[in-house]
């Protein structure tokens, strides 16, 4: 079984409003990501919150997931990864997928593909334009290392230092929402359902 850690603790400084609650296709980005994870069926979902805790909890209240509050969210993404990983240690899982709340083009199919490609490999990650990025599957052997992250350092160095990592080509992984311009570009790219 695989756990899913959805990172949604930041304050969205560049966007100027909580990106977790920005609507895309009629749903907050956070809810869209949570439903994608749940619909993948790969395992239990843990959502790491911080800056905008209660409004995010409210938008997820009817979904089957566990909320983890990261009191150190101001320190950066590393602290949120650590909070999620430390919760995942208590679950009977062989690995976890770490995903972000601001990549609305990530699909349930991609999450399943990351897990199915993992057989014997320690890391499987999305790849776009030759770059490694989220979402990423990590085997249990990485739980301690990821649980020790802090500050603004994410998991990229961990990924790049693993020679046996497996990339999964997913060009849409480059689309994330950091500015209103990014949201407009996403709207232009994605056709309505």
C-alpha cells in the first residue's frame, strides 16, 4: 500500500491570496488535488496544512483523509514534507507519493503510474523538459531522510542524488500556480470538462 502526502501549508506569497482556495474549474485547487489523490485509489491521503488551516479544513471536511497541521510552515516546504513523512511512518505503507496542491493537471492515472513503476526502485518521479519534479513516489527507505528535512529545502536534492530513480514523462507537471498569470495560462491550456 502507498500513502499520499498532499502539501498545502504555504502562504502563497507570490499569488497574494491562498492558492489552496483559488477556484479552478469550479473547485478550490486544494479540493481538486485531494479528489485526484482519493480517486487514484492508491492509499490513504494525508494533507499537510499550515498558513490557511481552517478554511482548507472546511473545503475538505467531507472527504476521507487525515489533516496534519504543520506549525513550522513559515520555515518552508521542507518542514511540511517532514510533517507528512513523520505521520506516514505510523502507517503500514511501503512508500508514499508526495504531491502539491497547485498542479491541477496532475491526474489520478499519473499517481497510479508512479506507484506501478516503483517495483524495486527507491524513487519514481514526474519528468518534464528533462527536469525531475513532483509528484514523486518514495520508498519507505527514504522516510527517515525526508522526515529530517527542514527549512525551504524540498526533496529535489534527495531525488537527484538517487542514481536508481525512475522518471515518468509527464509534460503537464510543469504547470503549477504561483501567480494569477499562471492561473490564466492554465485556463487557456485546459479545455473545460
